[in-house]
């Protein structure tokens, strides 16, 4: 059995990204029921809301699922305690020091996976005792690495430095890209943007409709001074660029960002003033589908690509 499939106890080594305002229990359970690994995104949930989603996910699926915890968010201690109390089997940690919570979670029998954007941080995560690592290239949507290392470059660099199972993320939405990532040394893939445009995603229909209309070059990594994030080039993004042209300070950027911008955009559907996070691969997404159909398509294309590559001769 594939090392990631074995670690997470799933049929396919396909992990759904824990995207804020997209990854509620409906999406997580649908992905898990289809043979992948579903994740509830705690980053956009108050602790009591997270507990509710965990409980509902247990009812909606008898398959394993996990929770993504961005450590830069408030209420982390309370979120961790809820995860332990609810006996969530797997936690994906991001945006913080893996030493902070890894051992505590493992002491409670929880599998820990950490998301990184560089080989250096992958090494630190392995030293902290994580069970697997997600290496995310800068093609990915949402919060990202400052160095802009692409997935094609990052995966073999990380693979060379670690011994634990490796999950590739960033720019992966098809069976062919999954095949490419695993050819580079990944044991599985984490997919966000493709599942953001799924029937079960908790994002607003306006945002889903926008994703399928997007093309090449419609996103950009920005706000490195705060926390690098890949955004759709809407009015909110253009206003940020205007601030940069005026040599805005960090405080100016924070003031413009304000509070709840991502909720306003992705969850409430404000495509003009909202913060819209999506990966470059959105340019290849042209249809909203159920999560189960997305996984089926990926596996079918992966198997075709596998056969085609086996026939290549030099």
C-alpha cells in the first residue's frame, strides 16, 4: 500500500486542502466517502463552530478525516483541546513552529502532518517528530511561501532532505499533475483549488462561478510583508497594488486589509471588495462538480498518464 494511504487509512493518496471558508464538514465528509482524505479547515471557525463541524462530519462519514490548524490564528489552544476531546485522528498544522504542538498531539494518539514551503522547514518539521510533510509550491492559493519556490522545484528538494512520507501541494488539480508530483518523489498530493469549485464546498456560489471563469494570470502572490497570499486580481487586489505604488507602510496594508476580508469574499460572495484566495491552477478548472466525481476524474486520468509514461521510449 502507498505510504500516505497507509498512514491516513484511505484508498487514494489524495488529500483535500483545509481551505478557509471552503472546507466545512460537507466537503470533508464527501472527499473521505469517495476514498480520499477530507479536512475541515479550522482557520475560519470559532472553536464552538469547529466542534460542531467535527461532530457533523462523524455522522456524515465513517471514514477517517482530519482538521487543518493554522497556528497563526487565535484560539489555537482551545482548538487543539477540542480536536483531542473529539478524537480527531489526524491534524494538519501550518503557519507556525511544528515543535509547538506536535508532541502534545502525538501523546494523544493523533497523527501530525505539517505544511511547509521550503526544504529547510521540512527538515525542522521532521526533527519535531511529524508523521508526514506537505510541501506546498508557490502556485498554491491562500497563504504561501515568501521564496516563490515552484512545486516542480520544491518536491525533489524536500524529498532529498527528509525520510517521512511527502505530500505535494500547489498547482495540482488533475490526474496528470498528480502523476507528475509523484514522479518527483511525492507519496501523495494535497488539492485545494479544485475542491473549492466543488458542489460541497462551503464557499459562496459567486466565488465558485468565478473560479471556473478564471484564466492564466488571473491571480498574484502579494502582501509578503504581512503573510504572503495568492489572490484573485479583483478590485481589492488592485487597491493593494495602488498602496504599494504609494510606498505604503505595513500599518497601511493592515488597515486596508481590515477584518473578515476573506469571509466577505469567499463566504459571502463579494467579488469586488472581498479577499479571494485561489491557486494558479484555477485556469484549468472549468466546471463545478461533486467531490466524488472530482476524485474519480483524477484517478482515471492518473491511470491513463501512468500507462502513457510507461510507453515512452528514448
